[in-house]
């Protein structure tokens, strides 16, 4: 009897799960043309040029492109080389050029619940919920990457926004396997930090879900009010651990890539060209170790830390404007955390913990040559990320993500304790109608929502943004 | 009405009848050390990583096959180059596992160490479902590799004599550069042109990189290629002499054999003549 009940419950659970998943898929597909969402925010990486070079399907290097598989990670760490003396350009047909473009025409719907707008009374500001939707397209990524010779690799990524305005998202060369050792690789230029959970390979694309909240979070300084609308934000520096940075990176890994370690020396300007801020340098460190867990798959744990500084006032001005690159009065900040990538066969989940700290000067927008405002203190916060994936097969991945950020010390003790806290959730799927070694195509559907405490511009209430995105994401 | 009711039963019966056949394919196993590979798990891996070259059916005719100058392995034919077993026999599960782990030098078959040991064992199990040979034949018995004798100059010299006597040079060339008089005419079992191994350029062999691997290569042969087995032609101690000499042909690989050989007058002159030195500008190259 008990067995029958258990079996019945098991079947019922399976049926409910089956119905839930299929209803979700059906609704997503059916409704996506009517509800889809925003614009790929970052510059995401998936490079069919490599697939064409080696004749391997996307699914070899990507669990679901652009997300790397362990094999793809090893290939990347090895300087885009398989290591069988067939990596150098001399072994390719002379007409081969390692170029890939990627773009995503889409439909998206955006909603923000409290946006500052003009009130009925002249000069007044009120809040309104604003929703927009329509057909759109993403920016264009134009990847060129590969090997210049054995053990010399490169990556150049001109990338545009959706108006066609280009910038260089990545520009680097790398000396690989120096002295024949995988522990000695030197990268030089503008590159993505050695983030295991790569934002450049993010599998969500909407305006809310297209970046990791934890990777770009900077504390709010103080709440807005009716008389002074808008919560004030940190203004002396901009930094995102997900932003590509400029500098030099040493990276080493074991032959099978189970152990990885890297250290970078970076110019303190968040990857901006032309030395616009100061003469400071930052450091980034990352290490991880993978281990096998029977039939479950390869598990990986790691840690990272970014130690940075930012100028707080210019050494020189010209006509009252700061002379670029002469910022001084550097003040510190850091981000640190740990990551786990857990696999249970087709199911995997990435978990991350973050901790952040900013100098009180950066937190309160105070130049280093002036006293701190009364009550100003160094803000600190903690964050977390849980991102499960279910790879039903190489053609379909279901994606979820939940992020939270909790302030543990406000810039001003008088701020509400939860001021600036963030909760963000994303769900979606990508379906690849074909898997090939020549090109990639995905039906992408996603919904993301984010709430930040006390960030509404006038009322100081919670600010919530939602984004629904449907698109054809393709690369060739 | 009655016939309508019977339809589900017919379908059920058909499904039950089909079950043993599908189940047998999925239950195939591979055994590598303490690991038991499962074909059903390997199948999922194969259709993620391997089909692009090896094809949906495993016949080496993947969408990328036509563009490769060395055709991917045809698992349906089940003829394997790298084995520890005598020529003409099936390889052991360990052989397949090692091939997946190692990859194949100078081809587009990479090393799959990024996969876990269990995953590689699963792939072995699945690969064995792709050919009927595995159902009808057992893997060959691995050859015995006797302990390597001490490296001596005489051993190298004797190996050099064997290289000439066995006419290895006809394919591999006098300096082992893969440019012997027969090299241009060689084809594999797919009638595709195939080039003999160039010792001078390589540090690894197709089937491994140790002296034991090299020993196995010419004692088992590379099935499907013109490289035969010499197991019936030379004695084990002679095979080791040949190993020692072949190592000296790898002039870019600082092996103990090369070091010893260069310490002799004869060896020094030969290695010097075989070694290209200089810079990309041409300076230092003696005409």
C-alpha cells in the first residue's frame, strides 16, 4: 500500500513537473512574439570561427553557447589551441579568416514601476509606471580571434551598440605555454577578467537579466526626496568586475585544466581607452580547482578578489575641467568572493558569494583633499548568486537565476538599513534548432525582474524593473 | 469496437518486443580500471562532442569529415590504429580510453582530459555499440612489453641497422622525415593519401609519447594504415634497439637516446646534419 502511495505520488510529481515545464515552454513560445524583451547589454562571446577551424559542433566547447563547457574552457586557457600541432594558421586553408559576427534581432517589453516624470503642477516631479515594447535589435559583436602562430593567440572584438557606434571591447595578444609550461601564459591588452562565471558568456540577454547585478553593484549614497528627486549614486568612479579591463594577466593551469590560477595588473580606469582617469593600478586574482564526482560530472570551486583604487580629484584643471589622466587622491575599493559550479549530470548550478567594500571617500563622493561629511563611513555589502541550468540536450537549455545584494554598512548610518538592496530573478530558455560547426542560431526567450530598495527617484520607495525578451540570437 | 480496444495492446506488445533490443544497446558497458562506462551516458556525450567529425552513425562521415585531410575514425568499421593488441584484433577498452584521453598528434582529434574519467569510460562503452564487431569478437590480448633494456650506443647502432634492414626508410626516409621514396604513394584503408610519421618534427607519436608506446606501435602495427606489425619479424630485444634508434631521429626532442647518440662521433655528425638551425632571416643556415 505504502509503495503504491509512493508510486502514485512520484507519478503525480512527475506529471506536475512535466506539465509545468511544458506549459512554460508552450507559453514562452506562444507568447514570446507578443511579450518578448530587451537588448543584449554586454558583448557576449560565441565564436563559430573556432568551430569552423576545428570542425567541431558548438556543443563541444559550449554547454549552450555562449556558455563554455569544461572542454571549451580548457581550449581557451590553452590559447585557443587543441595542442595537436594543428593550431597555427599555417595549417589552415589560406582563405580561412577567424571572424565571427553576432547580433540579435528581438522583441522586448520593459517596465519600470517608478520613473520620475513631470507632474501636473508646473515644475513638479512625480513618479509614473512606464511600459514600452516593440521590435528592436541588439548591438553587433565582430569577433576575430585565434592563433597568430603556435602559442601566440589573440582576440580583437570591435563591438557596437544598436546604433552602430563601435568601440573596442577586447584587444589582446597572449603568449601561451611559455617555456613549454601551461603554467606560464601572459596576456596583454584589454580583456575580460578571469571570471569563471563569465558575464561575456552570459546566457541571458534582457536589459535586466543581461548582466550580473553583483558584478556591477556600487552602493547608493543617500535616498532621494520630493525636494531633491533621485537617490544619489557614487560618482567618483565606475567599476564592474564584469567589465573588460586593460592590463597584463598571468594565467597558469594544469594540463587538464583542473587547477587554474591567474593574477592581473590593470590600469585603474575600468577598461576605458586613453588613460582618462589616473596613474593608478589595480590587481585581480582568481584561482579555482575542479574535481570529479563520479558520474555526476566535473565540479569546480574557486575564489577571486579585485583590489582597486580610484582618484577622487584632479591634480590639474584647464578652464575648470579636469585634465584627463591626472586624477590623484586615490581611494581604495575591493570586491571578493567565491564560486562553485556544481554538476549533476544534465543539471548544473553555479553559486557565488560576493563581498564588497568601498572607501568612505568613494562611498560619499568626497574628494580626498576634503574632510569626510559627518557620519560618512565605508560602505560594505554582501551578495549572492544562484544560477541553475538544465541542459535537456545540446539543443535546449533552461535557465534560471536569482541574485541578491544586501548592504551590511550604509554610507551614512542614517540611511535605511536596506537602502539599495537588490533582488533580481531571471528565467528563460534557449533553443538551438540546429547544431553545426559552421554557425549558431538560438531562439531566446527570457523574463527578468529586479527590485532595488529605496531607489525610487521621488518617493524613495522600491524601484522595480521587469524585462521580457524574445529574439533570434545568431552568430556566423 | 473490439479491434479499436486491441490497438493499445498491440502497441504495448510491440514496445515490449522492441525493448530488449534497445535496452541491449543502452546497457553496453566499457571497463576501464575500476570504472564501468555506460553506453547510454556515453551516447549523450557522443552527440554533444563527437558527431561533427565521426558522424551520427559513427562512420567517420560527420559534416566536417570531408574537410579533414585525415579522416575521422570509422567506428562502424572498428579498425583502430592505436592498440595494445595484435594486428587485426579489436583494441581493449583501455586502448580506446587512452586514445580519447590522449588525442591524436597532428590531427584534429584533441585530448579530452576536460571530460571526467567516468565520462571517457562512458564514451568507450558507447563507441563499442557502433560496430557489430564488438558483438561478434572479443578484444585482442594485449601484447607483452618486456622491460626496456639499458640504453647503450650498441643498442642505438643495432637499431639503425634494423631501420635499414626492415626498410623503414622506404616510407619514413633516411632521416626519418617521412619523405622516403614510397611516402608519396601511401594510402590508408579508405584509399586516402597518408603520410608517414616525421620523426624529425615531432616530439609525440600518434599513439603516445613513451618508449613503451613506440614499442607497441611497431609490434602491433597501425591497423588501417600501411604501417605493419613487425611482431613476427623482430625479437623483443631488437624492437627495443629500434626504439632507441628511432628516438635519435627526433632531433627536436631532447631524449636520453639523442643525448647518448650525440656523444658519439658518428651520432653527432648525423644529428648535426639532420638539425636545421638558423633564424627566420636565414642567417646561420649553412648551404
